[in-house]
C-alpha cells in the first residue's frame, strides 16, 4: 500500500455543501441596504444563492447570502440567521479560507444552541468536525461527530448516515481500518432504503477507499466503477470526480501508470470547476505520485511543490504532509540527500504538530481499558460467588462425615468472603480514580486549563435552577483574533487565547470561568452590583490592552469586547445567555475594546 494513500482520504464531493445552501459570522462589512433592495423575495434569492454556488460563482453567492442574512436579522428570524451564517461558512471553506469558515460555523452553532435547534446543531458540529479533520485534529473531529450523531433525527436517514460516514473517515485517517469499516457499514445500512439519494454514491466511494487501504484492489475497483456508472447516468459531477480519483489510485497500485494518468486527467477539470481546495489538492498530489511512477520526476516535483505551497496557505496539514513525503521520496531517488533531509525534517515536525490525534486515541483506549477492568472485576466477583456456593455445597456434604471437614470448609468460606471484600474495595478504588481522571479531562479545555463548553453549559443550567441566586453572566470575545493567527501563526493565537482566559479569570469573582468556543470565553459571576461589574470589566480590558505578548520574534497586543447581563428573577438559561450575547454584539458595534451591560 502506498504511503501517500493515507493522505488522500475522503474524496468528499460538494453534495453535503449544496444541501445547506438553502437559506455564516460575517467578516468585514455587510452589504448596504440598497444592495439588497433590488433583489426579489427571500425565497427567490435563496434559490439564486444555490444557483451561484453550483455555478462556481462564490463571490456572487456570498453577496446574495449576505442579503439573506441581513433580512433574517431585520426580521428577528434567529433560525434563518444561523442557517445563513452557516452557508457563509460553507462558501469560505470553498474559497480555501478555513479560519473564516470556522468562525462562521461556531457563530452559527452558538445561535442554534440557544434555540435548541437539534438538526441545526448537528449540521454545525459536522461542519466544524470536517475542518478539524482536514487540519489533522482527529480527536476534536471525532468528539464533535460523536456529539452530532445523537442529534440526527431518525426521520432523516441521510443526515445520520453522513455523521456515521464522517466518523468512518476519521478512523480511516487514524489508520483504524476496522472501526472505519464498521461505521461505514452502519452508514450504508441507514441508507439501504434510500439508495436513490444523492449521498449514496459518496458512501460507496468511501467504502471503496477503505477497501483500497485494506489492500483489496479488486473490491475497491468494483465499488469505484459502480459509483462511476451511477455518476455518469445521473450527471453528478462530484460523484464522478470521486470515482475517477479512486480508479486512478487503484490503477496506480496495479502498476497501470497510463490508465491512472487518464483517470486523473478526466477528474482534474471537474475538481477545478467545483473549486474545492481540499479535493483539488488531493487530486494534484495523486497526479504527482503517478508522474513519479511514470518516470517524470521533474514534473512531479514542480506539481508537489505547488501543492505544498497551496496546502500551507490553507493550513491543510494532511495534504502538506503528503506533499513533503513525496518531495522527500523524489529527492532520495535523485541522491539529493540534503533536499531529502530537509523535507523529512519538515515532515517529522508536522507529525509532531499532529499528536493531538494520538491524544484522542489514548483517551479512547483509556475508556476501553476502564470498561474492561470493570468487566473483569464483575467477572471476578461472579467467579468468587460460584466458588463460595460450591464450598457451601461441599460443606453440607461432608458435615455429617467429619466435624473437622465442616470447620475447614467454613474457614475457606470466611477466607473467600474476606478476599472478595478486599478485591472489591481495590477494584472500586481503581475505577473511581480512573473515572475521576476521565471526568476532569472531559470538563476541561486543553488549551487554557479552564472549564470547557460542556462544563459551562452544565453550570449555567445549575445556576438558573436556583431561583434565589443573584448572579451575572459575562461573555468575552477577542477582537480581530483572525488577524493574530494570520499575522503571527496559530501558536501566537493560542498564547493570546490563554492570556485572555487568565485575564477574565483574575478580574471577575466568578463561580466558573471557561472557554465557550473559538475565541469566546464565559464566566458566571456572583455579583449584583452593576458598578462593581463595570469596574471589573474595565480592569480586565485594561489588563489585556496594556499587556505586550511575545511569540518568537513578534510582539503584539490584543483587545476584547465584553457583554454582561444580570440575571432577572426566574430567568431561564436561554434568555439569560441571549441577552448577554446581544450585549456583546453591542460592544462590538460600539467599536470593540469595550464592555456593555445589558439593559443599560
């Protein structure tokens, strides 16, 4: 099996994106009112947005979608607003701006959580998970997909199948072929009665990819040809591109270089037409591999270097890793040991940056280990119960023969009971210790060390359940955070996030402080004095404003915006959080680097 194949996973066409462009965080200025006044009714312009997307005119699709968003906000239609923001995220992803796409998806998810829109939450979680998978953050991607799966309605089997199959692709990227095959099979079973749905070819294509990774070239080729026939009859360009890419991989593995190049040449125009950076990058990387096998290292090197540059710009780390591996292979074949060492070193450094995936596997292994220990403990107790019962029966049989035998059996019984008690206590203590460790990990944000969204949501529900408690909610969002990542890199962005989290934690008397998502932080404060809240907010913002951060040779500063809301009598969590969120937007609209207290 070729090493590069592990980096060319998924072949996910745009079908899942088209279904969401029916109705994302807006970057930059929204269109003016007169830019939308000339458009038709909202239902019609939604159709225009879909048409522009399908035609590859993403700038026009984005312009129209901003108008849809503007109208949804003007009408106070929060569900439609969340969908439109999500659609802007899809467009940003298609343009190759993954950071902007993530910001859109996370804003859409926040709104959908306040509305308890389960289907919408599942869609947003799935979109965020796909981004993390493309970045190589497999643990985060898997956690998000597992969170989305129970939200999928039984009345929408294609949506549930999408989540199951995306989980399969994550396991495939991790190299766990057994789990990948299992989840893909579950996805196919969910769609057995709906094989005419547009998602069916994608499931079959991913099934073919798993077979290819398992070394079953015949099975992979058979499934890919089935997808190809379906795509040619239906006119589905995305499915056609998937099938052609898979068949190119199969033919290359068989040593049929010319046939592989022909499939690639047919697939490339389709990928260029859709403009999906990930799909196009994977296909060009595949073409470079085939060119190496065809004895054209110069063309392969030039293509791989182009793919590498594009992947780095888009932070597509899996494709970047594949390009580095190929460049090292080409350099070694030409005895360019210095170049090979350079690419191997970059490849190793990138692998170290992807260790979060292994963290996820270790957590999963720990959970499995705990479950196994618990099962073994229960089995051991049952076995000892059986032994005790056996001893009791033996004692009854020999009691009439000899008192000594009866006393011996009784002694053995007491010994076994004592052993069982000590064993049970040790097993219980071990399980409690491991469970506590898992509970802490599940409730903590790994970057800041503070509470994560799960712990914050639980604390928010508990706070509103206590009707007599007098509290305030503080929501902080870093200003222009994307510029920090773009200018200084993601490690500098992580430093900024940790600094902001610490400032919020230090300057507010909070019962709990944590990361709400992305660059947003939340605190539940035991405070009813409005002036004291404002003073704490001023101190917090001033501390951030005057702190100079340093990363490598760069020095920079950050600011934040704060939204605050005092809880009204018997107010529920959704309303309380919504008022705080509106206060945050007011702070941003007022020019950022400031705080707004709701109802002021």
